[in-house]
């Protein structure tokens, strides 16, 4: 049975489905979910590490610096959540190995990868074989001890609930997925109460809520409460001010399609509400820095200098190296749309590149 047929049967049995459950099933169903069956990095979507090696290299050097700030603990855990094809971590560890203190970092490091896709786990194990990565099912499976966590484009695939203002009735409804004529359709159901309140709601026609942002914050806070130093660097895309409204998108082979058209066969993504993420982190008792724009963050870590090194060393591909690096930092491209936020345990000073 296709996932679409299963979804139709579920809705016909239980009633209209919240967008969050639809997203969760399409992405993470163990039998037919997108990440379990057809990971699309480089085919359905492209991430910053795949665009330029500079991205992973700079994050690696950031991790090295923060390890030193922690007092160079040994052992410690370096974790990536949702590592894709391990491109970011490969570039990060290569950059670390080439600088002073890199050998000590690598000797002290226990590499942990949180990955749901069996296919991608194999790719990651092969790519990072010399570092002997361990695989975890979820973040809080990590053992006690100092932790540096990196996650790029993880939050945008956390399931989202969508709410729409009914202007005529001056009330709110929740967007849901229904069935008509054997096809999936959009619908809505009235709400008695909103799941949370923000003063900005009166200015909105609709908004999205990712329950997973609170879960992420509580998970990291639980790790920090174990009494060891912790840094978690999260990078994703989202708006600068108001909460996202309707940002649910689907991508198949690089093209944007209807999110209801090919459940389980396409990537689903939404914008991240960084203001809400920061609020949840602070509410959980974490120290929060950011969110800052990706462009200034990478430039402060030395993106321009590294780009110049690479173009001088590879004159035959200098233009493509420059264009790739520019995509990461240009405000008209990824530099402004992508944000960087850092959660820390309370005893640590501000992380580098946050200002």
C-alpha cells in the first residue's frame, strides 16, 4: 500500500489530520517515509556543506575553539544531528586536523551521529570511518560528559501546526489535511483556544507552531543539567521578525511541488521561528546567544580569508570557489535568510562569532 493510500485510510477513519501529523508521517514513517527510503541531499535539495567546503571547515574550527574554552576536556562528545552525507563533518574534522591543538581535539573526541535514515548511516560510516563514529537514535541517548553539538538544517523538518485567522468570525482555525474524491485536500477545523499566545498574533493572518522547538530546548537543557559543559550550534532558515505564516513547501528533484502531491516521495520543509526557539531555550534554563545571520557569522570566523586561500591554490576553479562562498554569506542569498543560534550550559562565556 502506498503511503498516500494509508494516509487516506487514516483520515477516513480518524478524521482530518493536523499538518504536524501529516509532516511527521511523510518524513519519518519507517516503511514509506522520505528520510527512511529516499534521502535526497543533492537531488531534492542542497545544503550549505554541499555548496562549499568552507562551511564545514569553519564550523570545525568553531568547535575546536569552544572545546578550548571548555578547558579541553578529554574525553568529550562531538555530535552532529542529521549529518546528511557527512560532508559537513568530513570538512570540519579535516580543518581541525590541520591546525595546532587539532591532534589533541581528535584524540579526546568521541564522535556521535544522530541519524534516522539507514541509507545515510551507511554513507556516514564510510565517509567518517577513520573517526569510528557511533550512531544514536536521539540526542539524549548521549552519555554524560562535555558535549559540542552541531545541527545544520535540522529544525526546518520538525513537524509544524498551522493556524489561520477566520476574518469574518474573528476566530482561529487549525489547518488540516482531509480527503475528498479519493484525494488529499486542505481543510480547517475551529479552535476553542490557541496553543500559545503572543502579542503579535493580532497582526497576523496565520502562523505556524513547531512543538519540536520546545522539545529540542528541553532535551538540551536536560543534558546541561547533568553538570557538564555543553554547546549546541543550530543553523537553519527563518524570518527576521514575525512568526512564519504558511511556509510549508515540498521539493522533488529540485522542483517545488504541492505538499499533498507525493507524500513520502518528496522533502517537506518549513521556516523556523527563531524568536520562539530562543524563548524556549531561555524558558528551559539555557544560555542563548543569537540568532545571528549566517553571513556575518561565517565572515567573523574567516570565510573571506579561507575563500582567498582556496582560490589562490586552485586558480583553474577560482570563479566557482568564489561563487559558492558568496552564496553562503551574501545577504541576498543564504547570508541573511539563514540564522545561527547557540545554546549553552550556564557556566560558559559567550561563544565566538556571536555579537
